[in-house]
C-alpha cells in the first residue's frame, strides 16, 4: 500500500468517524449527515478497492486514479452546498412570513398606536396601588 492510498483511507475513515460523532452528540442533524456519510463511504470504498478506483477513473477519463477521489469529494461538497442553499432559502421564506404575521398581529393589538401589549396598566398589575 502506497502513501497516497493510506492517506485516502485515513482521511475517509476520519471523516466518517467525525460525522458519526457529531450526529451522536446532536451537533449535526441526521438529515444533513446523510450526504456527508454517503460521500465518506464512497471515498472509503474506492480507497480500499484500487481496482474499482482505477476502473472508475478510466471511465471518467482521469489518468491518475487518486485524482478521481478528489473529484468525488468535490461532487459531494457541491451536493451539500446545494442542499444547504435550498434549506437557507426555505428558512428565509419562513422568516419573512413570520415577520409579516408578527407585524399584522402587532397592528391588530394596537402596538402601532403606542400601546405595548406586554405592559399592563398599573391598576391591573397591583389592585392595591392607587393612582394619583
């Protein structure tokens, strides 16, 4: 086993272990980890099976098989970026809608006229207090 193969196997294994640990600690949601895990597993399989790596790299027209591993890695990072862009777009739309609904609720409760719905009048807050 040459040094490049060893480094590819090591990097793939470390990536897989790191992703699994982040999911276990609940720092990474399972739905986001699926693409990371798929990329890591595919890279690990190609790193362990040199024949498959050579066949796939030749099929892709790449003459140096370890470069195909970088291509796979970049492909999965691109998929992850697209997935995050879709998620951010959905969150932006939800945030915008929530802000609009909050503005409508504030207008309906009279906050626009200087009345703070969170602040209760003093008489309602303490019935024993007398206003002067």
